[in-house]
């Protein structure tokens, strides 16, 4: 994982071809909040909705963040956030959360 926010929270965003996914993890890498939402080709409106839901659920947190997914590269450049290719993100998650895994299949 990349650097966390000042109070240890991390926001991950996955902007895919059909959905926006978001998760907030605490400093112990436990899920504080998560959302999965179809964007119906209106990525910006859906992403704003997801971020508003995150703010309502978790409050005003300082977070570290990164973006992955087919629709995420442009946003990462625009917002100056790290972009992580989704297969690399999956490898990092498997290594962190279930390190004894021998095989993981990523289906997109």
C-alpha cells in the first residue's frame, strides 16, 4: 500500500469500465467503509456520489489515496494521485492480506 493519511486512513478507488468501487481502510488495514456502484458511463457523477457517501459515513478524514481501473488513469493525473494497475493492486492485496496464497486468478 502507498502512504496513509495523517491519521492512518487509506482510500482506494477503482474506476472500472462499468462500476466505481471505493474502500477506506484504517491503520490496521481493516475496512472502515466500502462502496460498489454502477456508473452507467457517467464516471464523474458516480464518483462524486461515492465520495459524498464516504464523507457522510466516515467523516472528514485525512487519507492517503490511490486509483486503479480502466477509468482511473486520467483521474489520477488530474488529481495528482498514484495510479496502480489493477493486476498489480490485486497482487499487493493478496500479498498483504493472504500472504500464504499460492495462486490467485484475476478476472477483471
